[in-house]
C-alpha cells in the first residue's frame, strides 16, 4: 500500500478518535471552550503565560471549566474560592493526582510527587515523620542551620568584598542542610559531586518549566520518538539516581539499625521491616542498574 495513503488513513482515524473521545465525555465535564480535534484548546493557550490564558477563559466560563490539552480533558479551578472548596472542604476527594507523561517516564509512578493512593500516603507519611525526627520544622535543626550559616559566611569572605553573583552560594546553603539530613554529611561548596548535583537540579527545574515539557505531557509519543530537552532531563535524573544508589550501597555496608544516621538509614531500616512501599522503590532502583 502507498505509504502516503497509509499515513493519510492513520491521520484520519486519529482525527475520528479525537472527535469521538471529546464528544463522548464533554457532557459530564464543566463547560469550556470548544476543542479542536487532536490538538484540543492548545491554540487558545499561551504556555509562556499560562495563568493569563486561564484567567481569560475563566472570565467566560466561570471559576471551574474544562480545557483540552491535546485529546486529554483537564478541569481547571480558578480563583481562591474554587480552590479552597476543592482542596479544603473536599480535600479527601481531591487528594488524587493526575498522571503526567514525563513524571511516569522518570519515576514509574513512585515517589512523593509522582505516586498516588496508598503508596503516596505511606511514602509521604514516612518521609514527613523521618524528616521531623531529624529536626525539619523544629528547633533541633538549628545546629545544622548555624553550622551551614558559618560556612556560608566563610565562603562570602573569600570574595574579599569584590563584586560577585551570590546566587549559587545562597542556593547551596539550604541545599547543604537538606543533604546533611539525607546523606549524613554536608558538602564543601567546591566539592565536584555537589557542583554536579546542583547543576543537574537547576537544569531540571528549568527544563520542567519549559513549554516543550508541557507539550510532551500532552503528546506522550514525543518522549520516545523525538529529540528535545526532555532527553536531557531523563539523563540528568538517571545520573542523579546512580549517585544516590551509590550512597545507598555505602549506607548498607555500615548500617546500624539501632542508630540511624540519616534519611537513607531510616529508609533501609523500613525496608528491613518489609514495607511494601519501600520494596517498590527498591525494584525501581534495581531496574535502573540493569
């Protein structure tokens, strides 16, 4: 069969599928602008100024409306009252999270940000409890903060009062407090591993906030078959995961279940207790190393 004909038939079938999906579910959803086949309401949304675009739509359709990001319907809550009613008054009903293609690709539905249901609740409960035990949100963390503040002041002294961009140093200080809780030790500001970690984190935040990643979430096929910054994001996360796994192995070799030193130790101890949520995380790491 002629390849052009096959392509044409495929596009036509996709067009019909898009029309059917959009029409079959629209009567059950809040009102919103009429979507186009396949691309939905993308042409009506400026992804560089998303809040302004949604504000303009809310002026026409009210505080609760539906927009189609590609073929995927998305219900938008706009304004304080609508958000408060959903997240406070009906918090339990709205506690679930929608799936994002990039997040699923990277985290396989695990973690705090990407998981859902009972796994999300267990992971979140464990993480909050462990972080609080190590002082997060309490006065007991003051020693770690004061230690890092002294290191920060010393690093600033090295500039000898000359003009400098303090962005990296000021961002490194709170990151080091977190690292001391996760890895037991802080990093020197010139430590190569620390510099690489900070670079990857900053780069990932920039990529995740780009319009391209939003497009990838709308059209997941782009992730596997097209070049783009999402590949850099996936590589960064993979390399960060490798580094964390090395730290985990170091902790396993010196683990004392009666004297947990940091978050990783607590995680390993929880695994020893047979927590299924932690086991699923272990499977993710094992798959990564194959």
